[in-house]
């Protein structure tokens, strides 16, 4: 009787309830299920009956031992790093270009957003046609300048580069938009002062634009990283992770394990998915740390 | 009153949670069970034909069969790749459909999961069905459904391209003759053959006629016969008889290549017949040749009708009537014509050929076809199939020579199925 909740506290809990329920139903529970899935030895039979035996880290060991693990890890790293570097560089260059506000710049900028607005299945299918070894436009163009046809999607040496190029194309608009708005937030007076002091263009970029853009760059890169780690549609539509695994990343591998076979292996599939979540989480924490240090 | 109201809220919330956690379209038929007890009860049917809507011939047939069995039918069409997981989830929650129509290699998986009833339990009559078609639905001596119809693979050819090259399609009866024909076609400026070798089940499906046609067995992938089949495809690619794009082709994109009219041959299935008529060039169909001659056994495609396990076993009687209605005698002719399949029974096959002589080749092909999960492989098949498509891709993209690719595939398959 002594710990009676005042009416104010009840109201507080009532206001809190929707967001708590939302978080639990849509975030905590699925995440918990995914972790549980990866710690049990599921077969189709035990999946239906719900009596899968607890297997500890067996699924993770199985995944680490798999001959596909090393290549998939390497592909994920290459795909992510190369995508991020080019998306960011091209996005920043375009943002610097558009921030000068010339006639028609708004129209042009809108055009650059097209890759971002298209449904992924449309852009990925289009890239598949463009890069087709037999009838693709890219090989036809290469033929005109006298270069031999490249088996973009069907050669193990090229497939990873092909999906990376497509992913860069899709990611540039996002970088452009965020960095462009970041550039507009830098006060013009700083540039004027620098100009008075005789700073040239290179100095103005490296001494003013780049440092002042750092917080925006950090969040752009972090979001880009999380987004690129989980890219699945583009790769699956363009190459199915092939030929013979040469463009398989963790995301497509996880899907293949869980859903790509007539007899699904839910456990290892969930384990690979969790590794991806952990990777994204680590970089998220690094970001929060660096942000924390800068804010006094 | 109070308690029942709050109980209902709790159930509602529970259902909402289930729906949220599984799939947006999970049926809530359980909810309505008491309400529908008085009216003719509703029987749910799931099929992998989302292309047919409520006004289609197929759905009307389902409804007619429902009326005959004295029940109403609630039918949902799912994408075939979604259906397996939907059924597994539904079975986990105890609301599997009453009648399930599912792709034949999935049957053994669902049977293994304990989702399907056997013909001994549900009293379905399968005596008239050709044994080679029924094989895909059998494991451990039990039968888990009835094939609703069958399709398989054969070689389509473009008459114009063959005439120009001076090739008689009737002469293509073994591998050597086919390769010779491809050489002639390529020399005459045409393109040879297109097929699908994509890194999914589709790729294995297309490779199996050559694998089996060579005399190889799924339990030993690296036998000389198995390696010969991979070598055949690899050599075609190296010599330019087949385009490099086959490595990434689905059966649909492979068909699109053939539809350009440039290719002499395409390996494809019964389901492309309607498109072949529209292709705008004279075409024909021959069986896929075996290495030493004669038609090679191709894998059977097509769905099985089965009756999933229910808590209320009293429902099986009406379900059995529904399935019998879809698969018996003259209805089978109607069903297979509607779905453009070859019938699973001899008598109906003869009626089909009588009505349309062009189906003759396909009936012959279906007769020599084999179930992928047959030979008592069951759920082992998918674990063998994945290394196969991997090896085929590795050899075709020249990342490994055929022998090495198949040896590695055999090691992987052996360790996955032990």
C-alpha cells in the first residue's frame, strides 16, 4: 500500500506504453528470435514442432569452418569498402559542384536522384541487361572502341566488380544529398575570411570545407556502411552471388542458407545474419564514441 | 462479460503478434472456426499459381469441386518460392491449409517435417498414376500426395536456323549428333544452343537430363559419366556453341534468347509452348538426347496435391473428396489443360495427344522422366543439388576444370548428406 503509484505516474506509463510495445514487438522480439534461431539445431521437422535442441555455438563454428566463409568475408569487405570510397568521393565532388548554384543546377541535381528513386529490382534488372555478355550495351560500346567483350556477370574475375559498380551508382545520390545539405550549413563568412587571408581553392577545401563537414561525413559514411553491409537485392538479382560464389557476400550467403535451398538451414543462416548485425553494431558504437568525445 | 471481453482482446493481440512475427498474409481462419460451424465449413486451399485470379478457369474448377464435396473453398495463390516457408510457418502455428498444392521436390521436405498425411491416412487413390511421376512424392515406402500434372524439359528448335545450316532435327539423337549440329549451325552464322545454368535449383534442373543421360547417378557426382556431362556443356561454351550468358540465365531469360530467333536450340519446358506459338518462327520439339542415343531421362516438374496434417482428423474426408475431384478421370483432363501440364495417368495422356498431336513429344518425355527426390533420396536431394549447380558454374566459368569441380562437389555432397 505504501508504494502506490500516483496518477501522474500511471499517465507516464500509459504514454510510454505504445513506444515500448512497438520496440518489443518489432525490434526486441525478432532480434531475440534470430539469436535463438542461431543457437539451436533446426531441421524442418524441429522447426515445425518447435523442439529444436539447443546447440550452443555449433552453428557459428559450422559457418566459420565452411569453405565459403573466407571468400564471403573478403567479398563483403571489398564490396563495402570500395562502394563507400567511391560513393563518398563522387558524392562529395558532385555536392561541391552543385553548391555553386548555377542555372539549371536544381534540375540537374534532381536528375542525379533518379537511381535512388528507382525500385531496386528495376535498377538491378537494368544493370543485368546492360552488362549481359552476349547482348549487353556495355560490351557493344567496348566493341566499338575495339576492346574485347568482358563477361561482366559470368566471369568469376568480374562479377564482384559488376555488382560493386551497380551499388556505387545507386549509392551516389544519397551521399550527394546529405553532403550537399552539409555544405550549405557552412557559413559563407568563413570562406570570405579565408579569401581575404589569401587562401587558394585547395587550401579552402582541405582547411575549411573538409574539417567543417566532418560530422556530416561521419554520419554519411556510417549510414552508407550499414546500408552496404546488408545489400542483398542488387547482388541476388544480378548474379545470385555467383558464378560459383565469386560475388557472394554475407547478406546473400545468409539468404542462401536460410531460404535458397529446398531444405533450409535456418540455424547457420541466422548465424551469418547475426555476424552482419554485430559488424554494423561495432561501427555504430565507434561512431557514438567519436561523437561523444567531440561534444564537450 | 468483463473477463470474456478481455480474453478476446488478448486473443486479438496474440493473433496480431503472430501475424506481425510471421507473415503479413498469414491466414486467420482459426479465428472463425466456431462461426462457420453452422454454414458449410470453409476449406482452405493453397496453390503456387498466383497468376490465376478469382475469375480464372482454375479457381472456378476449385470452387466447383468444393460445391461437389459440400464445402466452401477459400483459395490463396502464393509465389512458388514463398510457399514452402509459408507452409512450414503455418504448420508450426497449427493452421496449415486443408489442401496444399506444392512443387514436387518440396513434398519430401514437407513430409520429413511431418506436415503431410500419407495416402494410407487420407485414403487417396494413386493406383492409376505413372510410377515415375509418383516417385517424387514417395519416401520410406509412403506416398504423400498425387501429382496434379507433370511437365519436363525437351529441346525446342528453330526450323529456319536449322534449314539454313542444313541440319535435320530428326538426326539429333545422341550427344555427338547434337554437337555436330551445333557446329554446323555456328559455321552457317547462326547461334547454337541456350539453356539455364544459374546458381539455383533451376540450374540443376536443367543440367540433370545431361547428367542422367550420360548414365551418371546422383549418389556419385564425380563418376566419369558425371564429369562427361559437365565437360559437354563446358566444351560448348569454349567453342562458342552456347553463349557465355547461360551461366546467369534463368529458364525465362534463356527462353528470351531463343525467342530472338537467332538460336538453333533451347532447352526448356512444356510451359513455354504457348510462347513458342507466339515466337514468330517455325519451331519444333525433340527429346533431349542421351549420350549413347535415345531420349535422356529429364527431371519431372509439376506440382503434387497433398493433404496437410490437421488436429481435427474429421476434415480429411472432405479434403480427400476435393483432391479426388481435381485429379480423377475427366477432371484431370480439365485440370491439366487449364494449367498446361501433361496428365499423370496413361489414359488422360492419350486423350491429350488425341486432342493436340503436338503434345506427343512431351508425353514421351514425361514417360521417361525421373523425380529429383526419387531413388529414395528424399531430403538428401537438395543437399546434392547445391554442389551440382556450384560445380556446373565453376566449370562453365572456367574457374575449375570439370573433373576437379565434380570431385569437390562430391566431397561437399557426401559431407552434407551423411
